[in-house]
């Protein structure tokens, strides 16, 4: 790799790190033609940034030149940053060479918008097409769909990419008008709708013609920025719920805003709101896998998630009238709502209790976090905790216990450093 390519890679990989909507789950592109690569299940090798984000080893922008001037974006037109752009062949060669060296198993490709949306989207498609057709590359490809691009281009992109994504970025039209006045919600929703329709049409076609080409088999995703604008967690989660329902998104990714420029229109934050981002992810998980509705997690009275405790525990403490739950007779759906019991543990409980009445010891072996669950359950009518506590006391006890664990881990880490020195 020559110095010119290295310089471009450094600039364009760094610019791509702010987009967290990359995941290869759900893609199964088998290698039938003795080509290069095979996207089975998880398709991308990952590294981890200092703040804990999972990042693909080849996650790049085609260019960081951009005609837009979005206040929250590091590649904004008015931002004084070093600019670079790959050629189509340079991205193709990087992907193939990195794959052969076992650095990566796929490509996540986004781009700033130069000239116009169609021109940029065409170049992204040409890269994916060249990888698939000329190099017989069967590894994972995730393409960022450019808002405003023609529907025909989106349709073509889905034939070569495993996943497509369109980033909404901001939770409301009002914030978009304020922070990215050159964009509008219609530009974002239109390609989302087009991708959703193509996904449904592709599934129906494959039912009839098994060898029909799959359209974006890993589906579509999007990203929402947390903290760049003033929306509450309730507004963010309500939007996510609508996106899951209307466009059948695989994932909504949340990115705590990283202050990259000074702008009076932005919320005044100095560090990324990573804990808030984490709580929103947990709430999203509750909606997708635990049967919670948005208005159960957040409401007009609780528009923002509690940063001290996770949203499942927060809901339980606000709804103590549902507890305690009798483990040996309660419905699966109610067992899922007990803090300290996950999806796998709940399924094991329902299966195991068919053969014997479960005790706290059984629950521990199953994987239940009894330090949490004990305040919310009974086993054969008996509580694992002999006393009944108020919500405030339960909260303090759980926080104290978790704090002790954190302190213990910190002491262990310090002792390791001391030993090493």
C-alpha cells in the first residue's frame, strides 16, 4: 500500500467512525461460484474503540467532501478538516487485499455527498458491483443509501449489498430543519419506504422462484444521534417504534453525540452521553424482545430514562403492584418482566418447571441474577428474600450491590497494574 492510499485511509476511516449503524447479522451469502469470501452469519471482523464502540476493520467513507453543512457532522461543508476521496478501484483493491490478509470479512461503505445524491450513490453501487461480478467477492457488504437518490439506484444497490441503511440522524423534523436545513425528513423516509417495499417483493418472489436474486438479505437499518438536539428519550423511542413497525427495520442504532465542532445551534455538551445511549439501547431491547410498549418504558411523567438503573428495573419499581411473580405458575410474558431474568432464562424456567417445582437454587443454576430477581418473585409462595422492602430501599440495595461489584473490579485492575509495575 503506497503512502497516498495510507493517507486517504487514515482520513476516511477516521471520518467513518461516527456512524455506528454497522452490523452483519442476518446475512447468509454462500459461496457457490468458487469466488472470494463467504458471508455466513456474522460477516465482519470488528475492533473496539476506546469508548467501547464496535467498529469494522474496513469501515470507510468513499469521500469526506460534502455539499451539505449539517451542524452535527464532522464532514460538514464548512468544517476545516483535511479532505480526501477514494477512487472506485482503490476501494475495491483495499477490500480484496485486506480480505486476503484476513484483516476483514466485509466492507461497510458510506460517503459524504459530492455533486448530488445520484452521482454519489452510483459510485457506491459501482464498487459493490465490481466486487461481486469482477472479483467474485462473496463477503459481507453494507452500503449506506444516500438520501435523495433515485429509487432505481436503491433497487440496484440491494442486488449487490447484504444490508442497506439510511440514517435519519435527528429524531424530529424540527431539529433537522435547525441543524441540517438542506435536508428534510421526506428525503430520508422515501428511500426507507422503497427499501421496505423491495424487501417484501423479494421475499414473495423467492417463494415462487427459489433462485431469484435476494434483495439486501440482511435488511435495512438506521442511526439516530443522541444528544445533539433537545429531544427526550420518549421522542427517540417513539420514532424507533414507528420505524420498526412501518419499515420492518432490522435495527435502529443510537449514537451518543460526539462534539466535533462549535455551533450555537447544537446542544451544549462536552462529552458524549454514552450512559444515555446505553439506556436507550436497553429500552430498545425491551421493545424488540421483551414485549414492552414504548409508553410503559417512558411517558409524559417519565420522558427520560433513569441513568442510574436500567429501564427494566425502573419499570418494575414503578409498578410494584405486578409483583411478586410466582415463578412456578406465572405466564412467560410476565416472567420476562422480572429484573434479573433474561429471554433465555425465562424460556428455561417455563421448560424446567414442567418437571419439578423450582427453587431459588434452581434459578441460580438456570442463570437468573437472583440478587435482582429476589425482590420481585416467589418460589412456591415463598420469597427468596425474607423481608418486604419499599421501592426506594430496593433501588438503594441494588445500586449498592452493583457499586460494590464495580469497586471490586476496579481494585482488581489496580492490583494487576501494581503487580506489573
